[in-house]
C-alpha cells in the first residue's frame, strides 16, 4: 500500500499544491506568460488590423478617386496616413502570428508562419519603397521594389491563412475557427484571380496588365478580402489567448492523459 501511494504521489499528472494556489509566484508568472501577454498581443494585433481598415477607408471616403491604386496615397500629402496604416497591418499580423505560435497552433518555421511573415515583409517594402511617380520622374527602382512587395504580400497572405487553418479543420476545439479561417483564405484566392488574369493577359498580348481592369477597384476588393482574412485569424488568436495556463495543453495539442510521464507539445503544422 505504501509503495502504491508513493507511485501515485510521484506520478507526473499530480500537480504540486502550490500550482493550484493562485497566490503563488509560479502561478502569477504562468498567468502573465500564458494569458495576459498573449491576450494583449492578440487584441492589439486585431485592433491594428481594424485601424488599418478605418484609416484606408477614411482616405477613400475623403480623398479618392477609387479607380486609382491605394498606394498612390503615398505620393502626396497623405503619405503619413498611408504609411502608418500599412505598418499597423504588418505589425498587427506579426503579433497575431506570435500568439498562434505561443499557444501551439502553429510553429514559427511552418509554411503558414513563414508565409504570414512574408506578408508582413511585403507590406514593409511597400512603405519603405513608394511607387514610381511618373509625373515627377521619380526613381523607377523604388517603384519596382514597391510592386514586388505588393505582389509578395498579396500572394503570401492566402497561402498563410490556408496553411494555418488546414491542420485544425476537424479539431473539436478549434475546428470552427479553422473553418472560418480557411473560408477567408479561399475568398482571398478568388479576389486575387482578376489580377492574375490581367498579368497573364498582359504577358500574351500587347495590353498592359494594369489596364485590363480598373486596378483601383480590383485592388480594394483584394485588400478587403485579405485584411478581412487577417482579422479572422486575429479573432482566432484572441480566442486562443483566453485559455488558462492549466488548459493550454488541451487546446494546443499537448498530451494530457493521466498515464503519461511528460507533457510534450504536439503542434500541428
């Protein structure tokens, strides 16, 4: 009997009494690490995405015209507003990614994480290298890098969202969030199709690809779809950030059976 009691008390699934006491320093550190910081990052990242929508929408409503590309705002007096909005979107996306990785919903080196990081990198390039102002004969190299950054961002985001969602589609905890995320990623792919068609048409004909469609309208449709997808991922991160420290294992794919001897994170990627 004594030997059996000793084995029970020494098993890994029996937590120390101090862990159950919310007043202990260990629990306070766990709450800050697993709940407070991720929650602030997730909410802050999501608010940054919303702020981007509001700022660009305000420019469209007050400045326009909508048939011109959004990046043309960076060529005039409204460049600070444009730069801040894009930087907020890039930083917010990275904050959301950090929460997902911290909660075990993805790995930093997974395809989805890398693609989301490339989305943010493309946005940073868009800010640092403004598009060419043909009216003033500005640097064409900057415009080329700007177009590369835009294309990198637009292509990477749908890939990131789809790859982040795919492993969790049938999960009993995160399945609903994953399905909404997958749907937003597929919608972004559909929104990108007109630009892809215009590029292909420009390659096989004499028509300039940016003249196939009113580029400003197409770009805004794509931006709404992709920024909306980031917001959906942000809401997923907010939901994951609400998990208490002692439940992280259940929702981030950590083995939690009583008979196990260790808790090893099993992240789906």
